[in-house]
């Protein structure tokens, strides 16, 4: 059995059950860890963070940190259009664990969550985060937000809102950039090997697939011209 543990959890189904908004948002959170050492991290633990801690505990793992793909409240918790989403604030008050997030998204995340910037551990492109025997490489993929990142661990790729199986993240939010999203999809993710298995931030079009499969079927990856891309994204 592989030492690496991976659990994909759907909001409103696997955690945050009974939360109508969580069900509608279809967020994925992930538990990734080292079975032998009994440690794990949570990827984007919004909506039901303590549910995810309990799920990890049921697998014999304790949570040592959070991997944030970007700073939006539906991924890290906090203020979401006037509503309060449980997330990293509740988590760190219980566990006092670091939140890994790109520096360009930390200011917004502190504002949404109410956490001090000291709770966040800034990451940079190409950085390796060690989790027992598991190594996660940071891939900076701005567009949806300035600090959006993907995390690559061997043959898996957590893409957050940079890439869904049948779409990509919106670029009409403050700080979003249509041009940077185009570059992230065609250049930054474009140079990654096709065998990587994509695990997205929402269940939009499916739960996982290889990057090659997504490249063949996702219409947003068929556009190779920036002008045409801008017309599509508005």
C-alpha cells in the first residue's frame, strides 16, 4: 500500500452535510497525507473544517497544516457576500496550524477570514512543501486571483479554481486577469505532463481526470489565441 493518503471530499455530501449553500457550491476539499507518519494537510477546507479533521482522524491522521489554492471564502472560509463561511479561522483556533497561501492572496484572505497575516505561510512558485514522504510542488497559476496556485504531488495536481474538468475559474472578480488566466492554462499548466491527475476545486464537469483528458475535452483549453480568449471571457 502506498504511504500517500488522498481523500477527495465534496461539500454538502462528505462534509458540511445539511448546509444548502455548501451543497450548491460543490466545493472539493482534500485530505492528503502520509499514512505511516500519521500526518496530513487539508486542501481548501471551507464549509466544514472540523468535519474534515474528524475524517482525517478516522484514517489515523492528524492535521498539521492547510494548503490554500487561493484566498476566496468558499475555499478558506470567511465573508462570502455577507454570509460567514466556516474555514481556516475555526481550524487554526483549534489546531494552530499554518496556512500555506501565495503572498499575493494573503491580504485578501486576512480581510475575509479575520485572521492575522502571521497565521499565513507565503509560498512561491516552484517551492517544495514536505509532508512526511509526500512532496508538494507549488505551481503559481494566477488569473482567477493574483495568488492562485496549483499543488503537484507526484502524479496528482490540485488545481483549485484555475482549472475544472469542463471550465476554468471566473476572471471578473477584483484582482482577476483574463490574460493571466490564459497564460496559466496555456503556458504554466501547458508544460506539465499529461499523465497528472487533475483534482479541481469544484465539481464542475466531474471529479477528476488526467490532464491529457482535460486538454482533449475542456473547451477552454482549445483556444490558443489570446484575442479569441478575451472575447470568450468578456
